[in-house]
């Protein structure tokens, strides 16, 4: 009877039983995270965080999922215990190696594309968490002089206990789909220190209004996704009817297919946001006018993505916490002291992001495209800044051009992320004459021919 009910419920919303089971457990992270607030003692909170994550993972993916999670957790903790000077780099490479192996073994991208589900999504989040913990413990050995602000803020002087580590890794609010957060934040939240210190005159803010806002946002996003997905199936890209369309119609379909897919992620991240907010971990301080901020829980700014004026803004508003992780643990660490970051650091960071998602040609092409897209957008921005402030209208035109460029290239590039296979990606890109690749490359090359000059000459230094 229960199986029949699950089948009928899954059929009514157009998903598989496995996906429905995951969604129910995923939504359950909200009440489970709420009850964390009333668990007594620090030890009890760590145990509850770990046990609730294990239990919901078991219900969602089965017993084997927790065995998979145990592998990177063991790698990270063992490397911290055995060889602290290199624990960060050891955990990075071994953690990614195991994640890649699971991606290949389960062919997770194909499963997600066909509406299935497995534990590799949660394993992706966990991998980033164990790496950041090990790297920050490694940073705890270094002197503060010369460290970046993020390193100073997140470094760990002492090794976390095993139960603290398990609670941090498996805390159910972020275990399934993020957001990624730091061990130091988790410990301060659990222990009531830092911004969570209730001994101060200022009380902890109520999370309930912000939680309801996130839940309401999730409902709208899911409704839009369920409405749009039957109208813009990904299979259309390889159907003969698609090839018969004109350029503008093909490009319009790519835009709508990309936007449709984004509503799914908006829903998932909104639920995660609600879960993290209601637990209290999402609190990130106060604004200047004494209003609470919940930025630690925020993983996407929907309007920021859809109305981005520049491709450079996309990492700041899409998968925000993972973008922050990539900046702190890949991008910034590839920049030599006294040097500026360049295209190499950008491309390397996007490559790590692609590998993190899975070894599919579509992922690789999407993230290479993203690097080109951002580099091209920077060219347009530099040209815009080189225009005299007196020519405000021309500057506004350049802003609008950058907006159109971002919309065009982002949705063109996103096709690879959605269809994954090399054949389907090239078919979709080729159907619009690779315009989303040619334009960024053309802008990058043109920047060497028409370099941007500052709108105001810099004053000469006295010799």
C-alpha cells in the first residue's frame, strides 16, 4: 500500500519514486534543523547533527551512502592527525580522487539528467567541507603575517575532536545540497560563541520570518519548474524539428531551456537556505540599521542571476558558497605573492569546478566556456570604464551590451551543463554557429588590438 502511494505521488509530480523519497527527506531537514535548537549541551548538539544526517541519508540513498561518506571523512581526519604540514593538499587530491571515482562508477550525471538520484550530490558537498577543514588546520601552523583575511578568519589552531568533525560533516541542514560552511563557524555556532554569543546584551534574532520567506520562494520556484519543464525538454536539441528552426528560435529555445533548469536549482537552494536559517547557523551578523543578515545560508540571488549586468557577477550570485570556496581554496592560492590573478587562475578554478561536478564533456565545455565568458565580460567592462564620465549615454550603452552579452553566452554555455554528452553539446552549440564561443574569444583577442585606456590620465609621480 505504501509503495503504491509513493508511486502515485511520484507520478502526480512527474518524478521517480527515488527522487520523491529524496525530496521528502530534503524538506524534512527544515523541521529536523529546528529541533537542533532545543537539544541540550554541546556534545548533544554534535551527536544530533551527525545522527540526523546519517539517518536522513539512509532514508534517501540507502545504507551504502553513509559508507561512501565515511571515506573522505576518514581521509581528511587521518591526514590532519598524521601529517599536519601537508594535510590540506593530501585531503584535496585524495578527496577529489574518490569523488571522481564515484562519479564514474555511478555515472551520476546521466542519473540526474534522466530524473534519477544518488548520493554523489551529497558527497560533492562533503568533499569540499573535509578539504576546507584540513586546509584550515594546515593554515593554523602558519604565522598570521602574510595570510589573507579569509585564512586568518577560518584557520584552526587546534584539531577538532572526532564528534565535532562528524557533526560538522554530516549536519543535515547542509548535507544534501549545501551550502558549504567553515568548521570554525560550525564550532562557534554550536558553542554559542562569536556572533552567536547570547551573553551579549543583544539577543539572537528570530529566524522564522526569514525561514518562511525561503520556503515561499522555494514553492514558487518548484511551481515554475514543473510548469516549464514539459514545454522545454532537453531532448529537443537532438530532434529533427529543432534543426529546422531558424537561428533566433533556436537561440530562444536555448535561453528558455537554461532558465527552466535554473528554477530547479533555485528550489533546492531555497529549501537548504530555510533549513540553515531555522537552525540559526545561517545568521551572519547585523546590518548598519540593526537588521539581522542570513548570508551564510544564501546560495543564490535569483534576480542577480537573471539580471546580471556582467558575467563577472555570476559567481557572486550563483552557487554562492561553492564559488566562495573555490575563490578561497583554489583561485587565491594559485596567485603568487605580489602578483595579480590572470586567465590561468580563472581557467584552473573553472576546471576544478568542472571536475567536482563530474567527468562529462558537457561539464568541461561549460566551465571552459564560463572562463571565456568572464574574460570577455571583463574586456567590455574595461572599455566601458575607459569612456569619459561626461559621455554617460555611451557608458549606459556599454552596460546594456555587457548585459546582453552575459545573457547570450550564459544560456548558450549552459546547454553543455544540461545535456552533458559531447555529441548533444556540440549539436546544440553548432546549431547557433558557436556564437557563444566565437564572441568571447573575439573580445579577448580584440582587447589586444584595442586596449582600454583610463578615462582620466594618472598623475605622474615625482622623480
